[in-house]
C-alpha cells in the first residue's frame, strides 16, 4: 500500500514557475500507472510561463480562481473545476485572485522534463 502525505513530497519550482510537489510518478516508484500526479501552487497576481507539453494534462482546481489560457482560448477557472489540456497546446494559467491558486496536475503519460518546452519568459495573451 502506498500512501503519500503532501508535506512529505519535496517542493520545487517547475520550469513554468509554479511551485510543485510531485505526489505520484511511475518514474520514481514501481506503480502500475502511466500518469504522474502533482500538487501545484501559484501565488496571487502571478502567472505560469507560457509552455507546451508533448503529453496531455489535466488541472483540477482545489482552491482559488484564475484565467486558463490554452492556445488562442482563455476562460476563468475556479475551485472544483477540471481543465483538459491537449498534447502540444500552448498553455499558461494566471492567478487573478487574492490568495493562492492551488491545483492538481495529472500528466499522461507521466511528466518528463524533456516533454516540456518553455516558450517565453512572459505569458502570451
């Protein structure tokens, strides 16, 4: 049985400038899953960097609100909403709330640095 405690997962800054704690990854442990699961935090007034993943990604918003940008589209997202991000889509998320924007990231197949391309130092609109 594998049970993870979020606070026991090492926190780091991802290439897109969100704070990440990788919870599950078949690259790290012997797990019968293809996906990785991470917990992300974005401070108020901040935005992740414009980037693209070669793989699909899902965000589940745990707390806060913001604007999700995927390719040429944008939409407000808030607590308890789920966002599907197709492979190779240009994406970033903005936190326009007063507190942290907290969300889960599911990447399938599992996230690898070589599958992520940072596109700019400032989000594109």
